[in-house]
């Protein structure tokens, strides 16, 4: 069955309920996106389709998480291509609401705050970004909550009244590591009825993490940007060998590329995103951590990360 496009919350609820009933489904997934989809998003869709009976992908460019109106305006809108990609992966529904549908009273007066976890790294470079991102993710997660399942619908979650509800999962890419950590924290702290699934970063053959913004890189800038993944792989190899990470030398590698302007590069606790002490030259690395990096390459800000010994 080809993918169906819906643009209102009412249509989303009606169509997802119809599909769950038709498939006698026991699970529903949400894949939140801002469109301009690429192979990284396709990997999210594939994971969701493999693990769930009904899959919804949202396509919404959220104005709350753009600090610069110019950046918001130039963000690519490619709905037809996005629908084709999602259809090829077997996604059932595409939810592409208008700004007025998501924010019917204008910008919300009450928002989710990302707290201390959202004030560092990307949050320090882009103030307010994560508050806007979490606010829309919270709304999308609520929109995607599945209807009650059919009797005998298998491994579903029971609500307080004893009704059988389909399992509910949402899929996020690990490339946006800080956002993924914040979404998981929000879901845990505010008791959202959803399982958050992280999907590994998808890279080009050369190693560049796929991003909708990569299309703005020139050939020279794209080549220069590869230094980010090379520096991360250097730390991965040292961590796997239980060697000192020597973060300073990895930073120097990035700074040696003249087209790259480094913002931050550090090794942090995966849960708290606090820097670890094992970043020195002499101490062998034996724990688990997350290496985070962000840099501007030409006009494009890129982020990447690598789990160490996870």
C-alpha cells in the first residue's frame, strides 16, 4: 500500500487507528523529521518498519529551534522527494502539518525547558535551540500515541484502566547525540508512554556523517569536513586499545585543516554530557564515553560524535 499523506492531527489519529485495526497491529512507531531526507533518515525508517506494525513519519520544519530567520528560510523543503524515500522504505503515514496546525495560537507561551543538560555544547552555541526542539518533539510524541489495540493484541502495554495499548516507539538518529540524550531524559522525567530508540549514525563512503546541511558544502569544504570523522576515529582506536585518549592531539588534527573552524571537541559522560577526566595524555582510557565535536566548515555548521567503548 503506498504511503498516505496527512496534514492534520485529526487525520493522523484517524488513519493510524484505521491501520492498526486493519493490520491487527500491536505496535506503532513515530519517526520525527524536519524533511530534506537522506539515507540517515531512511535508516530510521527501516528500523521502525522492521520493528513495528504501523509507522508514522512526521515532516515539520520547526521554527522554534531556529535562532536565525535566514537559516529557517533556507532550510530545504523537499516534500515530494521525502515522500518517495519514505514510501520506498515502507512507511505507512507521512504527517506533514502546517505551522498553524502545530502552533494554532502562535508561538506557545509555555515550552519544555532543556535545563542544564541543554545549556552546554550545542545549547551554548545555539541558545534556545533545545527548548524549541523538545517542545515540538513533546507535541509530536503526543500526536503519535497509538489508539487502543484489539483484544488479544499481544505484547502491548496496559494502561491504568486495563485497556490493551499497542507498543509505542520513536526513532532518533545518534548523530544528534545531545538531542537524543535530552529526548530520553524528557521522556523519563515526564513519564511519556513511549520507548525511545537510537539508530546509529549513517556516513558517506568517506566517513562524513550524513546531514541535510551537507548539500551546502562545496567540494573542497566537503573534503575538509572529513577531518571531523578522522579525529573521532582516532579517539575510537585509542579507546579500544586502552590507550590514553590524548584529546589535545586530536584537536590539533582538526585545527590543522584551514577550512574548518572548530567550536568544541570533548569527551563526555553519555548520560550527563559532563566532560570526563580521562581526556589527558597519560591516563589509559578504560571506561565508556561519548566524543562530541562541532565545527563550522564554510557556511555550514556540522556536528558529529562517536561512542567510545560502548
